[in-house]
C-alpha cells in the first residue's frame, strides 16, 4: 500500500478538491483495506479494491466542506508568481467542483488514474458507453465554463 498511497491521494484530491479532505479520504480507504486485508488478498487485486473503496467513500459522503468566512480579503499589490499559481489552481478546482460527483469521478479516473472505460464502468456500476458519455459531458461542461470566463 505504500506504493499506491500517493496515487490514491492524488485521486482523492481530484475528487474532493481539498487537500485535507483528500488526506482523510485516502486514510479512511487505507484503514478499510487493511481491515479487509484477508478478503482483499484472496481477490488478488488490492489496488483495484482500494480504488473502488475510495470511490465509494467519496460518492457516499454526505457532509460537505463549509467555507470559512473572513472579515476582509487582503489587498494584493504587485505581481506575485505564487499567488498566480494559487489562482490558477483555484480556477481548476472551481471548474471541477461544478461537475456532478459521478462526472467528476469519471473524468478523474480517466485522466488521473488513466483507467480504461471498462474498469471505470465497473467502479461506477455502469456500462463503458455510459462512462464515455459521462467523460464527454464532463469535458464539454469544463470547456463551456472555461470559454465563458
């Protein structure tokens, strides 16, 4: 699991869009895989089991992260490269956040985990055609939103 933990964390980060939530989700996944290790070992695909567990935890999670209000946004003066990078990351995060959870998961599995449609379909419980449709619609929505900015 040490080898796949970084990949699970990246996948969780794309799904949750927040570092702390991603860390919690990946940790909960590893705990559940560890508790079911005898069954996972017999299955012969511990990475797939972990990915499925992480995805199920994400899709079933009901609580949402609440933004913390601040009294005033600080003024920014001059060109700050680090701030520009954060703004770019926030832009991507906001675009991804606009997608429904299953579309976001399908896009993440395709482009972060590089999984084939058949495997994504197994994980999401749908056909490969539905996966292609979800990814296509998700990308179209992202392009439309990016174009309207």
